[in-house]
């Protein structure tokens, strides 16, 4: 297994006029990408399930206009 590389970025705070230097640890590109993909997938699932519940509720209530409007939105999740 490869070791992860840790990058440090040195930044000067202008308030201290260069007297103090702080270091910040940045995440690697792989970790950033994996976390972004996970969050995107979770939000996709949540939105799809919520829309599916609204479609089912429209069917149960017999609201055809609401069903057609929601089914148009649902097509992008197919």
C-alpha cells in the first residue's frame, strides 16, 4: 500500500508583518475526490428517495397534475 503524501502550505498573516508563519495540512487529491464522490452519491440518493415519496403520495391522492410535474423531474434520475 502506498503511503499518503502530506503537503504543507506556508502562509503569512499580514497582520503580524511576517513575524509568524503558520502551516496548514491539505488533503491529497485522492481523498478530496473520494469525499466529493461520496457526498454527491448520498445527496443523489436522498433527493431521489424524497422525489419518489412525493410521486407515490400524488398517486395515492389522485392528483394527476402533481404526478405529471413530479414525473418530469424524476426522469432525470432514471
